[in-house]
C-alpha cells in the first residue's frame, strides 16, 4: 500500500544533481563522486576502468544502502592527474570501448547472418 | 591536459550461434565488469513495450479482473521500436495520462463463448491499433504464414457458454528494473572460458582404470579417453563447471598437478535467450547503446565545480 | 435511506441464474428455484487496473 514507486530506483528527482563531487578535506587529489540513481552496473565498470589508469592510486565504489538509490565513487590520484580528470577519462574510455564493441558486434552479426542465409536458415 | 592518453580496450567478438530468440558468442579482451554490466543491462535496462493499464468493461469469466490484468501484462509484445518510443512519464504530447501515440499502444479484446465447447481466449484475440506492436507469438505465426495447431497463442482465460470478456488495454514502454514484464531477456549468462592443461608425463604413470576413474570423477563430460591411444583428452572444456572435482580426484590419487584448470579472465562465453520482444542480436546491440547512454548521463556537467578542477591540477 | 421505502437490489441466483430483487428483511432465497446462495451483480462501470 505505502510501497515507494518502483521508478524511484532510476528516475532522478527534480532539483537533484545526477553527479555531485566533493573533495577530500585532508588528502590532496582525493575526492568522492556521488552518482544518483545508479548501481553496480555503472559503479563496477567505472571502478575497473579507473584501475587501468596508472595515475589513480585508489578507486573504489560503494552502494551505501540498497534502499538509497545512489553510489559513491572514491578516487585518489597522483599529482599528475586529478580525480575529476581520471573520472572523465574513465568514462570517455568506456564510451569508446563500447563504440568499438558495437561496431565489432554489428559486423559479426551481418557476417553470421549471411552465413546462416547460405545454409538456408 | 593529457588528452592523448587512453586506456581504452578493443574487445573482440565471435558469434557461435545466432537465432531470433537465442545466441551464443565469445567476448574477449575485456574484463568481467564489462561483461557483467552488459548482462545486467540486457536483463533490467533494455526497454520493451508491455501492457500496463487495463480497462475491463465486461468480465464474467472465472478469473477476477486483477488476475486477467496481470496475465495481460506478462504477454511479450514485439518491441523493435521501443528504443525510439517515449516513456509515458516524460512524454510531453499527452498531459500525464500516458495515452498518446508516442508513448503508448492501444489493444482491444472482445470474446464471448456461444457454444458448449470451452473457448480459449489467447494473445491472438488481442487486437492492436499499431501493427508494429503485437504479441510475439502472433508475429511469429504471421512470419511463418502457416497455421500450426500447436501454436495457438498464449492462453489468457478459458470461457464456458455464456461467459464474456471485453476490455481495452494500454501498452507502454518500460524497463525490467520497474517490472519484470518489461525485461526482454529470458536468461543472459556468461562464463569464463576454461583453460585445461593435462600433465601428459604424469598422466602416463596412471593405469587405464585410474584414467577411467579420473574421467568419471567430473560431474560433467569434460574429459574422455581416446580409444586408440588410451590417452586422457579434453573432450569439451566448456562443459566444466568449476567444480574442481577432477583436481580433488588427482590429489586423492596422489598425483597433484595432474590436471590444472584456469579461468581465462579476459574471455567470456555469453548465452542470450530472448523472450521474443527484441531479437537476440538486437538485444545485445541495444544493451550496448543503453550502457553508453547511462555513461553519458553520469558525465560531470560543465557547471559542476569547474573552479575546483583547476585547484586540483596544481602539479601538472 | 428511507426505511419506509427500501430500494430493492437485484441479485443473481447461484443455481439457475435468475434475477432476484431483494429488499432489506427479505428471505435470501431465489424465487424461481428456492436456492439460497445469491450473488451480487458486477458493476456496469468500466474499471481500470494496473497490469502489475
């Protein structure tokens, strides 16, 4: 009866920022990014991509509570980079990887599609 | 800023099997986070169309209204144009009621049993106003344009003489995260590709009976014995379920290292089964697109603490 | 509600299906067949449900 609407899990409420950023007060080049209405799908790929960046000293994400529909990504970098730079870089690289994967997959689908046609499928 | 550096990967794909409702492919040169993100998106975030609102005017069947409404919701509908449709919650051409042509499709059903024989009301009795959005089994029957007595549509309710069902239904775009009826995936799985090494030197010290019991120790048929050479060979590496039974068997025989099995951590074997709402290959492509849209949405916006960015860049 | 003129409600017989108008105080019984289980009629209004 009083259950929250299911769409609250993925619709960002009006007046709320999708991504907010907070610098660490004690450590330089460390920051936390709070991403609203996202979960392990985004959290884990961003974390793993950040680990590929040698300037990233620490990258981790957490889902603070299963009923709070947000994740917190924490990044600590060397002085050659910054958390925001590393975060943007990770997202750009993932986007490019998916672009490449989409083209590769579509090419493979048309190749197999033609092969299937020859076999009379 | 070092815009030229990139840690981007170039994943490789090879399709092994491809049908409309099933596919099996290899994904290589990426990691488990990417494989899992794709799996999760296929199950819960690729949009489809499903019946979401039902207006019942007559129902004298044995099933109550809610029960029928729920059953209608679960019927998979062809959703090839779902990516281009609008979610009714952010559709601006209809004022919030979610019943315009951009965000919804109307269905009508009217059935009455007039004979002494039980009347089956099925998905084939649902009449859509948009030919692109129809129950998947109806589309399938249409494509094969032959009447199949075993393919009579998805049963909704049975009517006896005098019973009647009349309703109007609205189908809307949605995602599996909201309700499982919108999930286009029946199952999506991936596994690490196993790499099996047999220590041939050590294997030669085994008797034929020992070899047989080693082969039989695996719960799935991974190994077999070559009838000519009497050697233990890997018959089907992918049948391995990471149960480690053969490894334990080798140890109990006093031959540790006889068989070594590693998971290749950058190679995945995917199986995708579709409900038919979206064809399996298109489902994977849509998942990639949706994941890209999600990544785009989590980019830092320009107004987002831009001054602090410079403060961080003190070193470089 | 005026207790002097109670409005009859039409029920359906559970056995023969005949219509059976009843007022308050009436015996709950079908006039045609005497069956004692009566059902309320379905509303004539269109009812809306979420298919969830």
